[in-house]
């Protein structure tokens, strides 16, 4: 799939992260950049209209509220994906699944006949419910096997990402 026209759509948060401490670039963004290096894919970062707190404990409460209320507006919609064959979708695990902002963004897009390759950063959840969420949201897409990388080892995971891609 390295030679197919690809786009990486991801959500990532820097600042204080569980089991990692303060980071200047989110773990999922690091993985997205590895995939870009390997595939030369275009990238699009989904960003919340209202940023999350820099403090981890406050952030998880904000994420819980946004997940429960499904109220998570985004700064900008995903651009047209018509010309792409493969879509890499990257996410941290928030409350057992994708952050609500990523769900908001994905719901606006037609994924029919697109190949989706999910990648996840976590600290013990693995892929969690992400594959089933993608099946529900991305109607008509072919959801391929994903990869889950623990946030605490993201910066050493490029070989694993190369093998997966």
C-alpha cells in the first residue's frame, strides 16, 4: 500500500499525557509523521475548536464530557478525499474509543470504497473500540487491520510502523 495515494487523518494532543509526562508533540502525531515518511501521504490534523486543558486530569474530564454530550466542534473539516485510495486514521484512546472531535470530523466524509488503516496510541487499551467505531462511521469503507502503539514507546516505534505499513 506504500505506492497508493494516501492521506493520514489524525487527532493528537501534546501537553501532559498519561505515563509519559509533558510532551511538545502528541504521540499520535509522531506516528502520523512516521507514516508520512514511509508513504509520502498527505496529512490532515483534526483539531478541537475548544482546546483541551494542558493538565492531564482536567483533559480527561473534558474528554468524558465531550464524549457523553457528543459536543465537540472542530476548527476545520477534513478536505476532499476523493482522489485518495488509502486513508490512515490515527487516534489516541479517550474513554475507550476515539475522541469526539475525530468522530465529528469523520461523520462529514464519504469513505465509500476507501481503504482505511487505523492506528492508535494508548497506555493499555490496544485498539479498543476503534475498529467498530470506524465500521459504523465510515460506511462502505474497507477497514484493514490496525496497529496499536503504547504512548510510552511511540518514539521508538518507527521500525514497527514500517513493518505494519
